[in-house]
């Protein structure tokens, strides 16, 4: 009897699997990709996410590879550990119900050769509308080791305006280092302090050079505020240069004790690349001296209206 019962159970399972929508596998894989990208964007190791969400590292690896099927409760815990809305970990429908659908449809019918010109028109319009709100505030975004602090201080001296590092402001307000703040109060608290400090800088300074933390792009609202109220420049470099500069600074967060540090750094950069690229301009400091990079940065800044 038990053998017969087990056989019936297997038969029901196989029947159910045959009736599963084939798109379910794609949906689960997309969830895994969103979890993986969300973790990389925030510079979190899988161990840190496991600790924050209550999931095992092994289970998280299965989810991220598309072979795990997390419950909605588990996905909620992962979202809370990443400090993102649950919806951000759910694949979005590609149905043409979005307000952008008509525009995307038109762009899809345009010759590829026309797209750069259309992009330039939109960017000029957006820049013109936002210029008064940005005043003479310059914000530098990018990974650690790109040169934000070094170039930011020199650019501020050139422009004769204050140089402000958001992380230093947060440490002064909280009375502890950033690693200690995150360890004791969590990433969400750090992001709230970051947003509050940015709002204060904008309210108090029409002219300033602002160096941001590399992960500021992981908070959609804070990054949108930065893009809207400052002229932004993405300071970047080759991954090996990022790594070398960070090691010289003696700062290896968030990759301490991680044997795959370079792979993690590349994953973080890949996850954030599209967000960094939303900056008004970018500056690659690879292979350049500080003086050469500063000259290029000044030329970029001189193009901004009112700066």
C-alpha cells in the first residue's frame, strides 16, 4: 500500500510539472537575476544578504542562479535585507500599458542612425528644464578608487566653493564610522542619513562639489534627487585601477576577507553601470595623472550652465 501511494504521488507530481506554464522558469530566473543585481548594486556579499534575510547562503545561490523558487515571504525578507520594495524583485511585465509605450513604439520604428540625434534632443530639453534647480552644485558619482575625493577637493578649490563628502557628513551626524553605522543600525539607516545629508547640502549650498558614496545609486529616490538638483559626473576607471587604489587606501569594503574580490568589484560595477551612466557626463581616469584628470574634469564642468 505505501509503495502504491508513493507511485501515485510521483504520478501527480509529474502531471503537475507537465501542466506548469513554461514561462514560470523564465520568471524564476528573472527573480534570481534581480536579486543578484540588487545585491551587487549595494555591494553586499551573499553572506551579508543571508545574515540580513535569514536565508542560507546556499539557498540564496540557488535563487540567484534561477534554480530556487522562493516563497513570497522569503522574497519579502530578501527585499527588506536589500532595503528595496518587494516589487523591485519581481520581473516587470513588458505589456504595452506603460505611459512610455507610445514613445517606445515610435522609437522602435525610427532608423538606428536617427536615435543618437533624438537622444541629444531629449537630453538638451531635460538639461534646460533642470538647470536652474542644479545651480552650481557638482556631484561626483562612481565606485571607490575612481578619484572622487581627490578630484573633488581640487575641483572645489578651482571653483572656489565648498567640497563636501557625504560619508564624512554622515559620520559626523551619527558619531561613528560608516562601517560601524551599517553594522549597528543597518543599511536602511545609513541610506536615510545619506538622503538627509544630501537634502541639507542642497538646501544650504547653491555652489558646492559633492563626493558621493559609490552605492548612492542603489536608492532610487536619493539618486533621483541627486540627478535633479546637481550637475553629475561619473568618475570611473578600469577595474584593476579601482582595486589598486582601494588597496592603497587600506579600504577593502565591502570585499574584506573575500577571495574573489575582483570578481565582486566587476559584478558591482556591472550592476551599477546603467545607473552611473545616467549622469550628465563621465570621466575615465584610467592611466591619467591627477593633474590630467582634473583638467578634463574642469572642461566638463565648464560646459554646465551657470557653473
